[in-house]
């Protein structure tokens, strides 16, 4: 893993809260026994245990934790230790109300919930430092402790803090960033509606009862909240280092989480981890798998290193509208999907179900009944078997030569912009279309932001890159010049870092590279659509027509070759898809929001033309193929998320995992079977095939 972080083999375990069972010491012994039966080798401890660790201000009790860590260690179970700062004790809120958040209408929250501290508060930071240092001194060198889990799901379910301290920090952030108030006024376009500031002291955070509509203010506020969260992570990290521990750190990230730019937070920790709770069986599993798959790729791409699946639900998730049980085999398929996309763990929330409060009905490895003869425990054991069978693949990297841009700041700016379609721009969905098109042809795909290099890729899709920050156009230009293929879409290169519109034509700085200028964009009503027709003899060999909706851009071509044209409306005959040769590369431009079939067909042609081949010759719909590799071997993961069996033509290799192995048959290296040719894969089955990389 990152920076040489290795946990030797896969971690299999999850959140464990033995502090809820201190009055019943037999529970721990029983749990250890069950952990062993289920192949659990890790527990994540300490999340939310502050009130037990520091029951009264300055009075610490860490002995119970030491006893438990020792006992787990004696039984071969490793601990990821969490700092308890995801929730605070009541005494702290009562004595120091400044630790409680203030909403955008100026009201301070009462005590309650979690993830909702004012993380600017000096008192809060001091309390955090002390408890973290204590934990680090006590356990940071314990041989059973392997990593730090800082706080929990930062900002999850909570609003931003708008207290006077945070407002002042925001103003400092702006002073630092802009230097003079004139510079800020210019960058924020404050002459509009007479919103000019005379001094930084006058600036207030965005508010529903104040200024909600100054887009650059909103954008800088989100950047500030991200930065102050990163700063808070640094405080925790420093405290842990001061306590003498040099173990790697992580934070557990969340699904499609907009409020914080995860690329910035990623810089503050040693490795990435995230919590994955798809609603399996709500739609066809193949569709849910696509959704989860892209999230895994986003997480892996943050550091371009293996990550940990920090939480997932072994059974039904109680906060979802319907608590659906996972059907037999679903847990293994979902867990191995994380591994296939680069996870070095399968961890659950939670290991033992709590007895009371709001998560008493959340799925757990050990339920209230507490026996080993439960369906869920058997399913968990099956995951344990699978992870043992593929042990050698842990730590292997993902090599991708195709990437899709998905940029947080771009999203904030675009979704706040007012126009060209306030009832839905569908940024995430559009990114997904590109990602899916590459994935369906069997490519590994990175999902990166504008700060990341493009050098590793042959083809990069840049859907709806509305904002070009840090002069992104130069990066794109260099990439194409050096032989890369770019696929850019409508609504790109429109504004700069502070949401000021570029003058003199868009896509800004790339009109020569793309061989066109965007002239207008048409927002379509939900019921409207247009169609694109192939230009006969087009070099991609496109023969079909495709529909588009939501947004249709009109471009004026200067040099680009037109591959498809609109069929309807007053812009019938204008380009809908173009390509331009530039330097040693090519720049494609997709003018409208097309149906998925367009992306599937066109992207595979473009990627093929650029020399990319899928991991399998053909990938049937609903099948996921990914690979991980070391310097010697490539591991192919093939998963059937369809509801029917599928036949796959396997390349030559040795099978590390199939259904029989997952069900319990051990698979020592010398027994590996050589496989090649046709093979049926059952629904929810995963195959893992090892191939030697020729040198
Ligand atoms: C989140 C939290 C956990 C728990 C689970 C329940 O991921 O981090 O503490 O509440 O949700 O699904
Ligand atoms: Zn605050």
C-alpha cells in the first residue's frame, strides 16, 4: 500500500465497540472465538469511545482498552485504533459550548449526534490533542496496533460551522489568498448588485438569510471548509506523532460526498479508506455494481495506491429506507468487488450489533442472538476463505491507461452556477457514462481530478469540465501534443478558478487544439430530445444514430473533422461529434448529453484506435473485469453481477479463486489449476486468475 504500507495479507474485520459490553467480560471471549471461526483478523476500535476513555474532564481511563487490545493480540487479531473524536462527551459540550456548531442562521446546536464539532475551536482542538496523545503514548507502539483511524466520517451528516471563530478563520484564509480587498472584489465580480467589500472584516460566510448567491464566495467557502478540515486532521496527526507513534494514518471517506474536496484531504493521511453502503437488490445488481465500482475507482485514484474498505454492511443497513437482506453470495461479491478495484481489506460495520440506540438493528457479523450458526456469519466466513485464497494479491497495484476526470471544485462551481439547466446538469451521471464505457470494454479506469498528472494515460475523458483551474488548458494541450487522446465534452473551459467567465471564446485556451469554438448551449426540457446522425465515411466507422437530451451545444468548426451532426431543431446539420489532430495526439469533442449507447460504442472505437485493449476480448454485460498487478504477476478479477450464468473465454492462467474455493476448499499454491478456454461463471461468483507477466 501507499508509501510501502503493507498489512501482510488482507485485513478482514471491522468496527468493534467492546466499550458497550464492559459489564459483561464473557462477551469479549465469545467474540474472539467467533472471530476466529469467521476468519476475522482485524478490529477497528475506539470509534466514539471518548466518554469511556475520558469520563470526566482530564480523568482518563485507558486500562479497559489495553486489556482488550492485549487479548486480541494474543489471538492474532490486529487493531486499527481510532481516535474518538467523531463524537464528544457531554461534559465538554456543557462546559465549553464553543465546541458545538453554529448553523448558517447563527443558531448554536444543542449537544447530540456526531461528526458535528466546531473544529476551529481552540478548546476542542486542545481536548483532541490531549486524548490523541494519551492514546498514542499508550498504544502507538503496541505490536497489535497497525494503523490510526482519525476521527470518523468527517463532516458526515453535519452542516458546516458558521460560528464567529470559523467566520474569522475564513476571513484570514481570504486575506492570505487575495492579499488586497481589491483583488478579491475583482475575482468575485462583486460590482454585480453592488456587493463590493471595503475590507476583509466585512465578509460573512454564505448564508440562507444573507448572501447565498455570490458564486465565488460559495466556492471559496467550500475551499476554506475543506482546508480547515485538513488542518484539523493535521492537529490529530501531530498529537499522535507527539505521543510517539509512527503508524500510518487514514480517514474513512464516504460515498459521493460533495462538501469536502477529498483530493485535498487525501494529502493529509498516509492511506485512503472508505465506507461503502450500496443498496444491493434495489435495482439489478449489475447496475449497483457499476455505481459502487466507480466510487472504488475514485477512492483508489486519490493516491493511486491500494486503499482499505473501512466499512461495509454484512447484512441489512438500518438507515436506508428499506433494510434489505443481502441474498446468499451478495456479501462475497460486493466484498471482492472492493478488492478487485484495489482494496486491501474487507471490513464491516459492525462486528457485534449494539444493544440499544439508533443502530441496534444495523446488520452485524455477530447479532443479538450471538451464535455461530447464523447465515450472516457463514457468509462472512466465506469472505474470509476467499481472502485467504487470494492472499498473494494483497498490495498489488492497479495499472490504468484510461482515465476520467471528476473534479470536486468543478462540480461545486458548475452546480451552483445558475444556468444552463437548473433542473439538472447531471455531472456525476455524465462522468459515469464515460467511466462505464471504458469499463464495459474491460479497461481499468482511474478517476482523477485536475491536479493530477496525465502522463500515465493514453486516453482521458474530460466530461463537463466547466472550470479550468490552475490553467488546466496547458496540461491538456501538452498531453495531446505528446500523443494523448482527449475526449472533451460540451460545457467545458467556461470559467476560471473563481468562476469568472473566460472572454474571447471557449473552450478556453483549447479552441486550436479542438479545432472549434463553442458558440451557444441549448438547455432541453425533460421531455425534449435530439438525435445525432453519423457523417458518411467518418473515420471511426460510426454507423448508428444516437439520441441526446438535457444539453446540446452548438459549435463552429475551425479545422476539426465532423463525425456526427444533429438531426433536429434549428441546429440540424451542425456538429454533434468532432475530432481534431493536434501534435501527435487527437482531441475529440462531444457536443451533447448522449445516451449511454453512444458512449459505449464511440469510446470503445476511440480507445481501440489509441491502442488500448480490454482485459478480456469481450466483456458480457453485467460482468466486471479488473486487474491488479505486481512486478511479476497480473491478477485478473472477473465477477458476474448478472442474475444468470455467463460463459467467459478465459485467457491462460492459474485460478486462485472460484466458487468452490470461496466455499471453503483451501487452495495451496502448488495445487493451482491451469485454466484456459470457456468457463461458466454463476451469478455473484468471482474468479481470480493469476498470470505471469512476461519480461
Ligand atoms: C457510517 C459510520 C458508522 C455507522 C455506519 C452505519 O459509515 O461511520 O459509525 O454509523 O455508518 O452504516
Ligand atoms: Zn466554528
